[in-house]
C-alpha cells in the first residue's frame, strides 16, 4: 500500500500521542488542538482499517498494532526530523521552532536580557517557553531542552553552562530586623520566622550556609512555604520573615534597601544555570542559536 502525504503527517501526530499518552500534551507539542489530533487519528485508523489507540476519559494506550507501528516508524521519523533540521544550516536566515522548559529565576536573569536582541537577530525563529519550577521530564513533556540550576540537571542529559557559580544568601526587610533582631549564626534561624522553600520535587529545602571550612544546613521554621521566588520576595519585603535566594534574584531589593543581607559572612556558592537536552538527538538550530547568544551576551557573566 502506497504511503500518502496524509499518512506521513498523521504518523508524526501518532508518535507525539505515543510519547505523551495524552492528546492534550501531544497537541501542545505539535501546535494543534486536541480535537484536530483526535480527528487525524480517527482518519488514520479509518484509512488503514485498524485501531491504533485505546481511548478512555482518563488515559490513552496503544493497541498491539499501535505498539508495532511506534516501533517501526519511530527511528525513521526521527531521522527525517534531523534531516529537516539540518537544512536550516544552509538558510540565509535561520528558522525553526524550539520548546524549552525554564526555571522561573532563569527567565528574569538569563532570558529577559537576551530576548530583545534574539528576536531582532532571528525573526524567523520561534521559541516556545514554558516556565515551571517543578522537575520536568523534558522528553516526556515534549520539550527540546530545559534550563535549571546545575545541581538539578538529570544525569542522562547533555548540559552546557550558561552562568558562573551563583551566591546564595538570606535576607530580610529592615522592619523585620528592627522588630526581631538579626541572627548571628545559622542555628539562630530556628528562633526566627523564615519563608520556607518547596523544591520542584516537592521536598522542603534546607537552607545551606558556608563560612570558610564550616558548612551548615538548616531546616527553617516559619509560617509560610513558597515554591517560587516572586512570592518569597514579596513576603520578604513585607516583613513576614527571612527569605533565602540566589543573590542575583535579590540584587535589586538589596540595592534599594527593601531587603538587607542576613548572615552575609555565611553565604554559600551553588552551581549556576545550565541548559540541558537529550544527547541522542541533533540540537535544533533554534536552540543552538539561543544558547550561543546567551553565552555571547553573558547576562550573569560566564
């Protein structure tokens, strides 16, 4: 049976559904609506006279025929995608689309300073940015890459550094310190109101402090726990409690006096931002251009 143009397009849709086991997630990856995907799969199954997917209100699974199709076409379609991407190297004006999952802090510190020049320099390149502090499986999520602090990058990924090591520190508003005083040692934090940090894996973060060869981890008490920096900054400015964050995130509030360093001699250093992506795939041109520009402009130094 001859392969039609419709089959090729629908095979790509099918592979996205097979990866995500979700019409909604596959539709996001492919840039279409879930309804369009559903109609495409129904048309493919009708043309081929075989059911490929088992659909329920809660899940999507592959039939035996679907599993066989996935195994047969997965490799060839990936090579076609790589070949198509490779053609961008020969264009006078680079083009392409890339989806990246980005930590909240990286948006303000890395992307905001870079994107004005990027969109001017590469008008035909499309960057789809999903901002999340949760630990995301970029492959399962349909992303080409992620940007995280180096210590949280999955070990099976290729990682490239986008910033130098970053200083982490505690801070509080002048009003809070006037009311409750300042701790003189990290262990004193157990007597203070602290704004806790919930990590992307749902664990509570123990604040890390270093002074010379001394290293201390503190499970901080407090009335509030947050999972993103803007909330912590707002509570810190309002005098709710002591916060802990990357120094570049705090820099503006420290400069204007809204926040004051707490235990500055105990600041610790952590790994900087890294971009990471699967090693077995060719790096999309759009992603390569973005990485190169961040490393060229060095918004945090490098």
